[in-house]
């Protein structure tokens, strides 16, 4: 698997895990952190990583065609 595809897959996985924490952690409070807030941060980071992986995938495909 190409590194760009791994980055895209990792970003999507982190995003989905963040969505799960955000949805199912609304009623839970842990002393150090709140799962819903951690899920929101994970969604942002995962989304940015997925966009970067998508950018790398598109850019690599364009370089191969030349």
C-alpha cells in the first residue's frame, strides 16, 4: 500500500474513532478529560490527516501521468 493511501486510511480511522467518542461519550466525565471533547479533537486531527492523504494521493497520481 502506498504511503499516501496509508495516511488517508489512518486519518479516516482516527476520524471515525473520534465520532464514536463524541457520540457515545456525552454523558461520561472522567477526571482528566471528557470523552466527547477528546472525540471532537480526534475528528479534527483525523479529518486534517485524511485531507492530507487525499492531497498526497491526487498529487502522486498526477506525477505518474507526466
